[in-house]
C-alpha cells in the first residue's frame, strides 16, 4: 500500500493502482481474520472430539505440562512456540 501510494504521489502510477492495492489489502485482512476464526473453531472441535474437560494440574501452565523432549522439538520446528514457553 505504501509503495503504490508513493508511486502515485510521484506520478508513476494512476490512482486505480492505489485503489486496487487497498482493496487487495482489505481482502487479505478479511481472509486472515476468517482463517483465524476457522483455526479457533477447529481447535474447539478437536477439544470436543478428545472428550474435553481437561484440567490444568496445580499451578502449572499448559506449556509446563509439555514434556521437555516435545518442547525442544516444537521449538526447533517453529519459533512461534517461544512465546508459549517464554524462551
């Protein structure tokens, strides 16, 4: 969006390019929101399929219940788990 706006400001593209970019960005944001909602709904279905009713043991967070070997593998596969494991 910033690039097309800068190009328009400098006279390199017409305003239709800016509008197309803004529309595409809005569509992508809508799709991201829908996907996040679908992920949450699917997680609920998995939870229900597995019986639900799980309780966290003691004062441990769910991340602390993951075995160390599994935790290391999860951290190797993706860095997003660092937020969960606070590393």
